[in-house]
C-alpha cells in the first residue's frame, strides 16, 4: 500500500517528490521489474500530475532504472546478474574512494549527519519497515557522498546507489533481524574510521 504524501499546490506532488516516490516504488518492488509503464496508471496510483510523471520517468531513464523503446513503450528495467556485478564493482571503487576523501575533507557536522541517518534504524528493523530502512540507507550514502566534497562523485554514487538498492532491497526482505542490525553496525564502523581519519590515504 503506497504511503500517502502531502500534496503540493493544486493537489499534485512536486516533481522531485514524484521522482522519489516512483524511485522508492521501483526499489521496493511495488512497481515490478520488467513491467510495462502506463503513465495514466501511475498518475492514478500515486496521485501525480502528468508533467510530474513524465519528468520522473525521464530522470529514471537516465539512471537506467526505466527503459524506453520505440514502438514498444516504457518498462521497468529487469534485475540481471550482469547488472548486479557491474554496479557492485563500480560502487566498490567509487564509494571506497569517496569515504577516503570524506576522511580527509569531512567536518564534524558531516560525520554527525552521516551517523544520524541510522538513528531510527533499530525501530525500523523491529517493525520490519522495509521502506523506512531504504530511506535510512539513502540518507546514509547520500550524506557520505556529500562529505567527499566532490560533486561528480556525489552524482555518480547517487545513480549507482539507486541501482544497487534494487538488489539490496530484494535481499533485505529475506534477511533476519540480527543480520539487519549487523548492517547498521558495519556502516557505523565506517563512520568511526572516517572520523578517526583512519582510511586509505588519498594521494
């Protein structure tokens, strides 16, 4: 059941909100991988205007989450093992580098923002609130990327993370409570290392 969103002026969501809502629906599987996209159905299902839907689909297409084909139409990209490998390898390199940059350039405020992303995580785990855990994961990784002080890395990581979230969410639904809590501790250990400036040196 989609969460209700606060309507913007004229009863329609702002375009950024529309993008985030459709992105979340794709990541959580509310909109299934491989399914055809019907703009009118999306407008009705999520309470969106046509311009907001089209703008969101355009952004999602640029990120590789939506595919548009002439004479065939628009569909949600499939989840493939090849894509999983590509995304994992790219994130391993880029996110590790971003964390190392953040360890050099990050401020106390940056580290507080990264760490605070997980404040609600224990409660979300106990509720098995998958959408909230995805939101927490978004907040953590976006704050980490910002702390790198490199806009190109931040943009690239956002795209990679959005794609990776689809695979991560698929596994999250099957993870135990203990495994979910372990993920939180793993992420907080990374923050500790960055804050202590104990990351690989950036030359």
